[in-house]
């Protein structure tokens, strides 16, 4: 049984009882449990982001309450002025509004999950302590340099060619990640190697619910992609099975271990949240473009032009807008927008998990043929242009 980075990271997204129950189930697997080296790399790389997202969600809610409180108070003042309401009554209502939003803010602060005080890998961090015991001797060896580079090359090729797994991460080809879009393939190739070494079938527990791993019908998870089943059978002569953490908890009785029904519900909640992608807000888009403009990045104008053309802008149009020479490469073109997005997420302005502000589109080449912006960003910028034109 193999587990991926999402399973490990979800231990920070669950409540304490769910984390305890899932680790209890994984402990029952014993020596059959195994983690690809790439999964551990991704866990350490993304752990801090998941931890801070718990704080960010509370911060975003509190920021929204503050804005709504000010808007409510302004509305009361304007209404009182227009209708000649007594000042004492006006102030009484304003005070009530302050109290309501104050209660909401207090509720968010009290119910926000506790974030470990030490985040650098300290031995007293609860999840890390449990994982150290659980995974001792169960992590795959780091691949040698040649194997690592070959895996990156093949993974990025698959992302461009839309071959599973991992092609839905194609925008990472031009990212700052050392492996680009090859992360999922590296996990997969390491799993296949371990299956061949042990001569065993593979049950992969994964928190990744995208269609480049799963054979899905609407919201139903029917099993692994047939291409992956075929590949493992061809390469290792073995069978592939996929399960999500919520499925593992539901079937824990097979291992004669009791799991709370509330833990199953909590894991299902995280699963739903993973499928319901957060959206860009008008404020987030405005601040992204403002910071790109202030820093002098041409990506702001490219995003605006993409919005005017329905969400996609081709490679040639990017060169024209940015006034690039023909010999200029576009590798790294999305990095300024990605960096500012991360800054805005850390500040609680943009939700974690939003679609990239600029994502490359590949069509059978390692060069981006076009760039895409999120659908909601198109609508937001279209509304802005309508307002600027003074039309309804």
C-alpha cells in the first residue's frame, strides 16, 4: 500500500480525532505501507502552506467582516442623513452593527483550528511526531541523478501530451519547481519500481481527486485511469487499485479497527473542499494587477487582454503586448503573477487554491502556445470595463 503527499498533508486539514483515526488505520497496515520519495519531497515543500492556510482562512473571514461592517455603518449613516433620523437612534444602530460583526469575528477566532507553534520540523509538533513513528523505514530511497532527470523529462512530456498521471498540472512546466509538471509522474514511476521490486499489486491511497488519476463519472470515483492500470500490468504484471482517505476510513472495519463516524464525515468534508475550487475575488484581481503594474510587469496587460478575448491569449499576442523580440523565450513568464498571488494569499486577500492567474497552454510542444486566465477573472475584468465605460 502506497500513500501520496496529499494524504500526509490532509492530516493537517482534518480535526484531531480524524487524524488520529487515519493514522491508526495506517499503523495497522504495518510493513506493507510505503511512501514514494517524491511524495515526501512534496509533503515537506507544501507543509508550511497548508499550515498557514488555516490561519489565512480565519484572516480572510475577519477581513471580510471588517469590510462589511464599514459598509453597513456607511449605509446606516447615508440612510439616516437622507431620512433625517435622530442622531441618537443612528448611533444606536451603528453600535448594534459593530456588536454583530464583533461577535462573528470572536466566533471565527475561537473556532479556528490551532496551528502548531513550531513549524520547522520540531520534534514536538504532533503530526510530525506521529509520522516519524509511522513511516520509519517505509520511505522510498532518493533516486539517483540520472533516474531523477529522466523522470522529469518523461513527466513533463506526458503533461504536454495530456497523458496520465499529472497532465492537469501542465501549467507547472514553466513553474519554479525543479521537476516542473513531473511531480505526479515521479510518484507513479517510483510506485511502479517498488511494485516490480516487491512483486506485489499496488493499492494507492491518494488525496488527489483529479481526472488524470481517476476514472470518474460525474462525482463518482469508479477506479484508476485505465491507462495506469494497463501500464502497471505491462511494466510489472501487477494490478492497480486506488482509494481515497475517506474510503479507507469507511472500510476500516476490514482491519478490525474502529473509526468514528465523525471522522468519516470530516474526511468527506476535506474531499468536498478539495473538489470545490476557491475563486478569485474582485479585490484579489485588482490587487494582483495593481502590484504587477507597480513593479512594471507586462503580465498585467496580458491578463487584461486575455480577459477581453474571453480568457485565452495566444503566444503571438503576448509578444506584441509585451514588445518582446522574436528570440525571447517565455519560460518563467507566469512567475511574477504566481509570486504576487502567493503574497496575496499570505496576506489573506486571495484564497488558497485559486486557479493560476496565468496558466500556459501546450499543444504538442514544450513551448506554450497560449496562456489562460481563470473564468471568474474574465467576468470580474469585464465588469470593470463596463463600469469604466459608464454603461449598464
